[in-house]
């Protein structure tokens, strides 16, 4: 039985599990919280713990700290001894640093300018030194439960304007299909995982408001915006990310731009809302 060990079973690993469970995969997901709910069909492994027998595939996604990857800090020997068919590490396009809106690809030398990017690059190299691995550099992730609609409806969304600022992004379901395609045809190396349309963040907020039929939030100059240090760090870098290598795997993005992704999220929200409305008695007068 193919068995995937998800080191850090979070948002993206859950999307991949939804694809692998129906054809009969065994999925083991780690968590440090024994009370944390995991999706149906996923075996809980409260970490730290010995790695179970039978693991054939491994996906690592936990955020590194100053010591590097937290799983390798304690279990590098066990992980290195596994006889794996495939191993993947979820990194970030933040390792490329700032390119003033220019294009980057997998051949672009990493030059992270944020602490988050520096730590991810360090973790990438730790994994590469341990075993043959697929490095997936993810753009900004969105999807169900991680979209702009709630903030737009609550009136808390902000259109922060910084001249020349663009971000690449990716829908979580497209990340999952990239991972599945890689598992089907392993080829170790680095893969940028993003959609086809890098865009200014204020355009995404404006489009979400338009889809909801609400007023577009007012523009706020970056210099005047109140932001957390984490939020401000995202604006320290601007780049457009190429995704040719994932397409070489045969991947056709379900959501090639944020417009397609937001339209699907809005449709999913509408379906969920309808499902929560009790059915009326069909014999009642209309």
C-alpha cells in the first residue's frame, strides 16, 4: 500500500490527501496537538514520535526556525534511512528575494531578503543534503477558507498601493494536483508552483468586491498603511514567477489566474450557504 507521511499535516497536505485517499492510499499526518481534528481517513501521529513502518512517500511542510527544519533537527537519521519512492518539501518563492517586479524561474539564484525566506532556503539545503527531494517553491496560497471575501464583506479589506508591487499566487487545489503529478512521475529538482497571472494585490481585493456587488475598498498608500511586521515583509519583495516546470509535468491549472480562483470560491460559498438552509415542506403553499 502506498503510504504518505505528511510532516505537518496542514492546509496543503489536506488538499493532497483528498486526492490520494479515494484510490486507497494510507495517509499519516503529524500534529503536535493530540486534540486537533484531522480530516477523515488520515491517521494521526502526535509528534515527536518514531516514524511508522511502511512509509513510501514523504511530504514536509513545517515552517523552519533558526535551527532549520524542525523535523530534521530531531529525526534526520530516521528520515534518511527511509526507502522512499518520493519525497517533497514545500518551500516558498520568497527565497528569490526582490526583483523589482521582474521575472524569476528555477534557475534564478536565491537571494532572500526576509528572515522567512532565509530560513526556508536553509531548510531546502538541509533536505537536499539528506536525500533526493522535490522542492516546491509555493507562491501565495489561497483557497477555501483563505480568500478575501470575508474581509471585504466585513469592511476590513484594504487596498494597499505600492507602485510596481506584484505578487504571484496559487490555489491550494492546483498545488495538490502538482504534487500528485510529481508523485506519478518523480523527477527531483526545484519547481515553482504559481498561477499564470502575477498581479498587484489591490487588484485582487477590487475584483473580490466587484464579485460580491460591494464598493471597492479605498486605496491606502503603502507609506500610510498600518501593518504587522509580517504583513509588511510581504511588500518588501516584488517579482513575477514563471511556472513552466510544473506544466512540463502535464499539469493544466484549474485556476490559471485569481479571477478563475475567486469565481470558484464564491460559487463554493454560495453552495455551502444553500446547504445550510433547511428544506421547505414540498406540500406547503408557495
